[in-house]
């Protein structure tokens, strides 16, 4: 069981990453002058980090880790969870050949 959860309160920086009906936790980050923004999150069976920034070191347009990186993490995690359920459902519906 995951001990920490995203956003026990509504005023947290990772609220954009909350997964519906699934326990998850994560950490947002933003570097000085908004050069980098990231979100690293995990569920019981997945850990993923998302980074946004410019490879030339120039600042972004005030991007923070709790905005686009958190949304990208949520969407990616939701897609992975959906494809996992589909794969399990497909494999359970296949029958083994008789000997």
C-alpha cells in the first residue's frame, strides 16, 4: 500500500496529477528562472518522471512542475493503466489448448 498520496488537500502543487480511483504519489519541481519543470510520480506498480525544459538552458514561459508535467504524467499513467487492463482481459479470455 502506498503511504503517501497526491493532494490530501486541494491546495497542493500536484493536484493536476491525481488519478481517479487509484492511489498515487509524486513530487513536483521547478528550477530557478523556470528553466526546468518536472513531475516524478508513482503508483503501486509504476514509477515515471516527466521533464519539460529547453535544451539550451533558456527559461520556459513560467512553466511549473505542477502544471504541464503533472498533466502529462497523469495522462501517461492513465493510458498505461488502461492498456494493462486490456492486456490482462485479453489474456484471460484466451483458452489454453487441450493436450
